[in-house]
C-alpha cells in the first residue's frame, strides 16, 4: 500500500494519474494546503520542503522499512522504476522521457504556476508580470506542440512514443489552460494529445478522486497568507 499525501493541485494530480494508470493500491491522505496542513510536523518528516505531493511506500522493492519520497517528478520516477512501467528500459527511450519530465519540472510547471499566481491570486494586478508569464506559458506550449508534431509524423502520439510519466507530468499543467490565457486551438498537436489523455479511463478515475477530496477549491485571505506569505522563518527543525 502507498500512502499519498495529496491536495488537488496539478502536482497532486500527477501522482493520482500515475497510480491509477499503474493500478497500484493507494490511500489518499488529504493535506489542505490552504489551511496550512503542509506545515504540520508529521508531514515535514516526509516532505522537508513543506509541499505536496509526497508518498510513503510500505512495500518498497528492497524489502526494507517504509520509504518516503517527496517532489512530484521524483515520485513519478520512483513509481515507474518500482513497476518497470511508464518509462522505457532502453537507453534512448529512457533519456527522452527524463528530458521531458525535467522540462516540465523546470519549465512548464514553474512558469504556468507564476502565470496562475499573477493572473489569479496576486493582490495587485501587475501588467508586466502577467504579460511575462502568459507569453512564456505560450512559448512552452509551442515547444511541446512542435515536439508532438514531430512525434506524430513519426507515427507516435505521446511525448516519448508510448504513454509515459512525461505525459503524466505535463498533462495536469495543461488542464487549466483557460486560466493561463491559452487557447488549445492554437496548438493543434498539443490539443490532440490533450484529448487522448483526457479520455483515458485512468485519467477519469484520477480526477474523480480529486472531486472526492476537494470539489470547490477556495482561495481566501487565510489561504493567501498561508500559500503566499511564507519566508525563511517558516522553516523549523523537525522535532
């Protein structure tokens, strides 16, 4: 059994998508990040960055004690390696998946996240910041669209050929495309890829789990302070 410490964010959705695709047994442990539950000492022990998601695998492959993993990209890679699925075993295929996984972690996620922040949550609407991150999100969409077009011309319809953790990492960050001021119709290959993943039964199951946990996300004054008001003083040694 895997315990998934989770909230309904794009990074949280990555892990439910992966677990549902792999049909691994798991239990969701909700961590309401808008109410500061990510700063509880028991969560800090497994997620030192105070961010969801994190997992605890009670049956790791080495047969040892339960293993905790934090950071969504690391969790995806751990689950793929645990099952020998969703990542190619050959050198070139594996590297292709890892390149796009790291591209999402270092590019699409952070830039779209800043897009969300300045466009939706910032107390003051800053035109420069909004324009900067909307344009960078569009550029990243175009990068992925171009790559998917190249793959389609070679007869492949996912990021690295077969469906993989690279697709799982990217998809939840494209789901809120309207909030990011993006039109999928501007990105033909990306739009087709998006629909292929959206219609997968595992995707439907994963997002159904999200609605069980948190059907109506709310950002209010309390959650703004918790989510956007942290600094170095927030971090304390684990007890």
